[in-house]
C-alpha cells in the first residue's frame, strides 16, 4: 500500500498538508460514532462506559478524526437501550456520572476532539417526570406536553397511524382515560412539539449540554417531531417489499412525519446552536432515502447537516453508489452540505452486508476510499476502521427488543457487539462477561493486530483521513463523475480553484481500465503498488482504490 499522504512536507507540484484557516470541524472533518455500551468497559461489569471511552481517547485521536458522536448516555430505563430518556440532564449510572462526562469532555478537548451527544427529543421514556405528570389528569400543567387523543365514535383508535415496531401507534392509558401516541415502543411516548412550552424545554435541554462544553448533537429521528394537526389517516402504500409484513410499511407517511412546521423548529434550534461558537449538528432522516427530503431541511438557517441512509442500503455496485451521490448533488442547494455513512448502530456492518468472505477487507478499503473522498462529511462507526464484521448471533443472545421481535429478519445487536481491541479474552473490551457476545473474528480482526501492519485496513483509514484533512479539494471541492454509468469502477474528480484530485475505485476482483483526463497526475494514495504510469486510460488492479492529484509541473 502506498501511503504518500503520510508526509508533512511540501512536495513539488503538490499541495501542502496543512489544513487551511477556514477549517470547520463538522463540515471539513470526520465524525466517529461510538456506541458506548460496546466501546470499552472500565469496571468489569460487561457494559462499556464513559471512563472506558476516556481511556481510549489516544486511539481515537490517532485516527485523525475530528469529533466523537456518543449514542445516548442519558438516564434511561433502557426499554430501547437509551433512546427512551427519563432525565435529559443526567447520565445513566451504567455509563458513569456527570463527573465522568466532564472528564471525558475535557480530555477530548485537550486532544483536539469535539464531543457530540445524541439528542433524543421526539419522545421520552414513559418514566420521565414530564409524562408522569401529563398522564395524571387532563388538566394538569403538562397535560398537553404529549399527544393525547380520544377515539372517534365507532373507532378503535384515534386514527390509523402505525408504530414502527408493531401495530397501532396509539396506547390506551387507564389513568387518564385517553390514548397517547408513540411512534416507537409504547414505553416511548411522543412529545407534543406544537406546545410552545415543550419546545422551550427542549431548547433549554440543548443549552444545558452546550453550556457544559458539548460541541454538537446528532438529532434522533429529526423529521418526526411534528404530526398532522388534524390527525388525518395515512393512505395505504401498495408495495411488494417484504417489509410490508409490518403495518408501518403498508402506509404512506403523509401525516405522521415530515410536516411543514419542522422548518420553523429547525430555525429555532439553529439560533440556539449559533449562539455558541463553532457548534454543529446533524439530524437523522427517518426511514427514507429520498435525497430531496434530506436536502429540504439543510441550509444556513436550518440544520447544518442531515444524515440519511442513502449509501447504507446500496448493493455493492458502483452505479448504485454513484446514482445515490448524484441524487444528493442534484437535490442540495449551494449552501447545503451532505453527510454520509456506510454503517451505524441500527444496521449490520457494511463489511458483512457486502458479502464478507476472503475479499472483505479489500472491499472495505474501496468503500473507505469512497466515503472519505465524497463531497460531504463522513461518519465512521466504531470498528469500521478495522473491517470489523457483524457476527451471527443466536436468538437467545439478543438483547435489543426489535431484534428479538423481528428475528431473523432484522437484527440491530449484530452491529452493537463489543469493539475488538485485541485477540485476548473478550477482545480486550472487558474483564467481565460482555453484555453481548464478542465476535469470533476478534482473534484475527482487532486493533492490536492491525496497528503495525502497513497493509491493514486500519492503516489505510489513517492514510485516507490524513490525505482528506490535507486536501482542500477532498474536503470542500466539487464532485464530478468521469463515468456516466459505471459498471466496475467508480471514477470522479474533486475540484477547487487551487486543486484537482482524481479518485478511481475498482469494486471487483478483476483488472479494469478507467478514464484518465490529460495532465500530470501524481499518485497520492493507493491500496496497491502502482503497476502502470497514468496515461489516457489507467488500469486498476482487483479491488484497487487510488487517489491522484493534478500537478502544474
């Protein structure tokens, strides 16, 4: 592997490797997602925690990433493993204390790393004090803080809205004698964003953590905050998808997500965010790959970024990835900024989704070169940098309620198994019994084994991130594909006024020729030893990913 990007000296005809003064961490940098339960356990109880994350900050900083996104760490009864919050202003004891969080934040900042928290403000836990008061009567001060409705005469439920994890999204409450709405589990009642007191409380929640040094947020299910004021029924969706076995996928979600009031809420949130220096945020788009929907909420006066699943659900075909990227390029306004990922805590890891097997690491390097050279902010999921796969888990090993409910068709736990640090017992994650089984691949696939291997996935990621950070074109340049309908290779230019970079990605296990525009191209990074000097066409070896820079010399 050629690691030309490791040098910090200016080369003739090449760009200096020092980031410019206009560098903005959430736009130009790389975000590293951590699922805290599975990253590092410091006390031997088998569950990852904040001191465990702090103990691995040197490793995270060595990757060259700019920010850590922490999946939920607030107090929670864990009906949905933290996405059901019962206290927005405290840390769940399983992860540590507020003092532990303060230490993590300070130590991260000392290493130049930003901290992003998961902000889950579409719904709370059923055990939140707000909900307990709201359900107590129809006329208490928080009676309208959640979505309560009566069923119309002759109807079983207030309307036909389905929940993501089951049948009706309406649950009867015997105390209040009304139904409350829950998009997810019944233990996760949705907040009423139309109530100004609710909005004010949620904005204050953001301020609470910003005042404590948090640099940004990932907004959970950010397109679901508002529901139709008239509570109209969703029309049916005619689909042959296997997912139609679930009621949620048999509806067109016209009235329970993506309501027009979102824009004003995002503008209010953005004003809060911008009142603090250099803060960032990314919203989660709920269950859609439509680039126009993603772009609708991004801009200078709305959210800085929206993270969608545009790349997550693509097959291993260059034309599929390029089509998704081009849809985003067409949909986004000039002031809008894409945000891409290939894996996260909700889906099997992409190394497994794309086939695994003997060429898994080769495909991972190609995927990494794509993700880290597209126009937009890349989000890496912990373990992605070592080509960590999703292991097969028996049903009795599962802990996640939806995974148990929909096994074997849906499994989030396979993406949440402990980080593989070493080949020792429990992969170096814990001295106790891990909360989820450690993947058997840890014997060969782990951080320790890859650190000193120059051809490892880990060292390729390191080189990619260094090159991206040093390159204005890779950070903020335009994106221009060189092949309209790629069959085997994805080839594109990233261009600014001062720099042009060419990215050539061979997705398959055979040689392929890709177009090479005229000019003096210097190789900056490759998964392979270069076998042919650039010309009108460039032959790439099986699963080769290469990045070139155009020189004036």
